[in-house]
């Protein structure tokens, strides 16, 4: 016993020195909880960057490696230069947006940005390279003059958001090529969630996103829509459009950024090193199994930390929003809990929440999201929570399940909006978005309205993002309509089956590039149903669901033989008013309190149901469980035999009192 | 003098409850008529649906959006109706203000309608002059707010300017102008002034008699409380009619506050006049002192 006590005392005595003793054996923090790579890590980026706040530039050098996944050699590389969308008003982005985007206005001299690739060269051979030594002559290694701008989407010669480089020698199947690229990124005034803005304190805030030359995705045969028997794959490198986001391959990122000492930095991944010297702070971040890297820097951030299981949460907040720190943590934990239970595990060890400025907010990057709120945001309006839940959801949909945001934006925005609605309504109740004494708006209700009351017959969900007629159609068909159709599908399949669909989709497609077709295949496989009729109408097509109870009548009828008393024939006529078809449930209530619940396939334009009973029908109600959220007019789904003026009377009396108050108010002030 | 004037407001309510009922009833009728289309629209659109009782109990944004789709025309007509009703209401307010002042002056024995008939036209003219002051004030606040927002251009600054400073300035400014307007009307009625002279009297008189400000302030607060109570208190447990009746009770109190408010201001004005011009006050107060309610012939100009 004495020896044990001595041991404990000795251990306690050593405790103050424990960190110092532990330091030499400390290992770098893990980026994920997995034992090995989670993705095929086809690319890797090692970037060194220096931020000059005054000049609003990021001087960078990157070594990018790419492994040819094809069975054929590839003689060209393609890169996104996203920042060039903000170079002038002639870019495709600016032409499509009319120079206005989420608060950005193309006015002033300091609003424009861009990226200039000053050097591109094949990197010197590294140990372990698959390329044969001496494969390139000295002349061949410098590729700068081989860079050319391409415009695969619209042919706009002024758009410089994509470059192609013809290699002196094709990259053989399975071979890895490494390039050294020097670049200067000029950060624009915040636009499309990147750029600089002035803080309340008069300093410069930077959201450094889409900021480096970034490889497109080479889709080999069998990937997405490239036929498996195609002779070779192809680059999928779209221009930056006003309504598009991103698409990239998984890999590793090691980014070292130097900023003025006073700046607080947040970034994708985990911080593995930090030094301060001569007024400058240099930080190194490592991110694995991700397809992008973004960072932010501001001297004014307040930093808050918290944890959720294995995840270190870090919140960088504008000082005047400090009262809302807990709202952000509560929201993101609600999302983490539910994604973990409903979809799958969040494998990364960090998550940074950034409270940006203006148009930098509401965006997702791997392990870093921008949330956003406003000063004195009232508690009854849960916009910070909504944005936080939404952006966190992108860690799954597009973050890990990396669909092509250019071509099938609904697979990330739409599915994510569906989960946002579920999580918000589950975590915050019926007034999840707005909670006032007399007005409560749920997230599901908000999504439904944004679809049903906004030209529901325009813009198919399955549409390339830049091909919608306008931003409204894109927004509706990419966010609200998919959320609403998935809520409808959930009610059709049942919550449990729906969760299984998404869990299977996650297990099968995480760290890969699924398509709409792949999602449907999973849904059909898990549910055991042919769901083509559903997706054809509401994802590939623009069918609109609108059913109504057209009439409800009862008349006296002969009683059945052997019975006495009054009998009635009640007729209920239901109509399908638009082209969308969805199976319906009809509930009919009778005056004696009895009910009948019937199924209707909803295919015919109309159908009449006749009931012979000892009581008149009092009410006919289509979709009484409110399951078909796609129905664009729920009010006409129900009809009663008489008239219920309860609401009319209440609103009239309420308005009477309100108008009196208004008049007295006017009288009191004029 | 302040206390006596304040008490005089309550006395006015006690002496002339009919005026309280009149003010209340006109407001009620006007609001009830304006709200009638809402009943018709909702009766047509929601009545046959069976959703009426549910919606009366619980807000449903989806169903309300469907209702607005169908009843949108009626609701936009209501907005138009309000748009032209407000100027008409202000004309009516000019009329009943001078009617009240006339009825409450000299101890409160004169006819309300005689006051309306005799002074309403001039009161409207006076209201237009004060309306100009209101416009000038609103314009000034708008310019000041925009100017401050340019200088103080952050999120916090914008919040403080547009959500705190500007609304406060607007309310305080309008209340201040209303105070001046009240004494302008009183001068118009009690001193039989012409419009421009009444305007000038209103603008200057309160500054010479500072107690006018706290007197106005007290009644402003009382009136504001009576106005806010129907909103703040939740009477849903009493059902639709129960809630309405309780709201009306507070609105009746608000009407009483209006009568009391004018009663206090008229009493204050008259007390000052008596003190400053004893001769005139004696001449004018004599018949009123002997008068009984409703019997006093309208006095001519002093």
C-alpha cells in the first residue's frame, strides 16, 4: 500500500511538468479519426502563402501532384482559376450576375480581384516518384508559356476561370505528376463568399477561398456519366458561373500561411505548427481526405472553443456578435448529433465556424464553414442557427459525398436543405425559423413555400446550375424543391427506410463522386420499390402536384333491405388539377362520428367516391396526414358540408381591434 | 397647477362620459367596417375548407400562403382602403379634437358638435400647417440618419441609427409636434384665433409654460399603456369573443384617455389664462361657473 501511495504522490508531483515532459513525444494532431486514408487521395497540394492586407494580395507557391486514374495516358491538365471570375465585368460570372451577387456590386476601384499564375513548371523529381528520372528536358519543365485559357461552357473569350496546360509528355496510367506553381491572388471585395471586407473596427477581414490554382476533376471511364467502355476519360472543369459552386478531387492539403502577427487565422484541417517572428505569424495547417482548402484572417476575431465527442469546435466571431456564441455552438451540436444518428459519422477532428462579414457568410469548405449573423439578432429569428445547420450539412453533402455542384447542385444543396429542415424542426420545434407569439414558421414550411409559391412548374431539379433562366429558378429548384420532394418521399417511404437510404448512400458514396442516377439507385435498392415515377416527375421533370376535393354532397337514399331510419348517399369528388401524380389518401368523416379512409392512386384527372351510410358526410379530406408536401395548394384538399367561419370571425375581430389601435396611435402622434 | 390640470382630465371623463363613448364608438365602427372585407374573404376562402377552427387555434404558414393566394385581391383592396382612409381619419381627428376642446372648455358644459361645426374647417387648416412641420421633421430625421449611417457605417452603427435613434427621434418629434398642435387647437378654439395665429400660438405657448410638457408626457404614457395592453396581454383562453371584449375594454380606456388628455390640456391652458389675464378670465369664467351641462350658449370671441 505504501508503495502505491508513494507512486501516486510522485505522479502528482510530476503533474505540473507533465506537458513539458510529454512534449518531445507529442505527435501531430490527427486530421481524421480513421486509421488510414478515407479517400483515394488523387491529388495533393502543398502551398505556401503570404497575406498582404494592405495590398489585399496572397502571394503563393504550390506544389500540386496528380495521379492519372485512367487506363489511357492523359496529355493535358486543367485548372480552375476561380478568382478570375472577379477580374472584370466581362467574365462569365459577372455577365450572368449583372455585376451583383449577394451584396457585391461591381462599383469602385477596390472591388476587383483575380489570380495571376506567374510560373508553372514540372517539379524536380522527388523520392518515390513514378515518373522515370530525366523524363523531361530543362526546356520542357517550364510550362508557363503553355498555359491557355479555355471556356468549355460558353465560349466567352473574356472568361479566364479555367486554364489548360498541354504536357510535354502525357501522364501514363497510374503515374503521378507534380507541378510547381507560383501565383498572386488579388482578393476582391467580398463576393461569392471570398474576398476582403472592412471590419467594424476598421481593419481588413479576409475570407481566402477559391484562391489557388486548383485542378479540375478528371473523370475516367465509369465515373459519373462517362461510359465505362469509353476509350478514355475526360476533364470536368467548368467555368465559374454566377449560380455554380465547385467540384474537385479528394486529396491532402498542407498549407503554410504567413499573416501579420495581430491576425487571428482559421483554416480547413488542423493546425500543426505556428511560429511568430518579426511581426508576422506563420501557421501550417494539414487537411486530409478533403477536396478544398479555405482560410480566413482578421485581427478582430474573438475565438471560442468547445468540443463534440472527437471534434474540436472553434468559433471565430465578430466582436459585436459575441452574445451569440452559444447559439452557434448549440446549432452545430444539434446538427452533429443528428447527422451522426441519421446519416453517418463525421470523421474529421476539427470544425471551424467563421462569422464572416457580408457576402462571405453562408458557405461551406471542408471542416470550415462560414455562418453569419447580425448585431442584436433576436432570439425568435433563428437565422444564425439555420445557416449554421445548413453549412455544417455540407460537410456531408459535397464535403464527403462529393457530387458535381456545377451539374447536379441539388445533390448537395437540395439534400442538405432537406436535412436542414429535419434538424431545425427537430431541434427547435414548430417555430424553428421564426417563433413569435402568433406566428411560427418551421423550416419545412419555409422550404415548401419557397417551392410551391414560386413558379413551381419552372426549372427542373436536374439541370446544370448555370442553365436555369434566372437565380430564382436556380434557388428554388436546387434548394427548396428538393427539400420538399425529399420530405414527401420520406413520408412515402417512412422515416426508417429513408434514413437507411441516406446511410447506405453515405456508406457507398462517401469520398466519391455520385450522380443523381446513383442516388436513385440507392433509394430503389433500399426501399425495394421502383421510384422512377417519382424521380422522373419531380427531379427530371417539372410536374406539379395539386389535388383538391372538388365537391361533397349528401342526399337521402333508400335504406338497405332490412334496415330502417334515414340513409344517405354521400358523394365526394376529387380532382387532380395539374400534371403531377402522387398517391393520395382520402379521409371522409360522417355526422355520426364515423370515418372512412381510402387510398387513391391519384392517376385519373378526377374520381368520385360514393358512400351509403346512415349519416351524411360531414367532411372530405385529401392527404389528411399532410404527407404530400409537394402539393402546391393544401387549402383545397379539404371540404366540409357546411361553412366554418371561426377563422373569419377571429381575424375580423382581431383586425378591428388592431385598426382601432392604429387609429389611436395616429391620433396620438398627429 | 400641474396636479390640478391632471385631475381636471379625470373630471372631464367623469363629467362627459358620453364623449368617451362617442370617441370609442366611432373608432370601433370605423375599424369594424374596414375589417368587414376580411370576414367576407376568409369566409369565402376558408369557410368551406374545414381548416377554419384549426387555423384559429394555431398558425400555419403554408395554409396562410394558400389563403393569401386566393384572397390576395381582397387583402390588397384593404391596403388601398387604409391608404385613403388614413387622410380621412386625420380630417375627422381634426374635427373631433376641436369638438372635444370646445366641449371641455369652461368647465365642460358646451356642445361637442357645435365645436366640430364651428372650428373643424380651421382645425383642418391648422393640421395642414402642423403636417408641414411633421414632414420637415421626418425629412430631417431621414437626412440625419443617412448622414450618420455614412459616418457610422458599420453594422452596429446602422443598427443604432436605423433601429434605435431614428425611431426614437421620429416618435419623440411627432409627440412634440402633437403637443404644440394640441395647444394650437386650444388657442384656435378658446381664443378664437385664426389658423396662422393659432399655429404660432401653439408653437410658442408651451415654451412659455413648461408644465405643458410633463402634463403631455403623463397622458402620453397612460394612453400608450392603454393602447399596448391589448397587444401585450394574451387572452386566448377566453376564446375569440372573450379576447375581443377584453381588448375593447382597454380601447374604451384609451378613448377615455383621449378625453382626459384634452381635458387636462384645456384646463391647464385656461388656468394659465386666468392667472395671466385675470380680467378676461373673470369675464369668461363667470357664465361657465353658473352653467349646467349642455346649456351654455357658445361664447363669442373674447
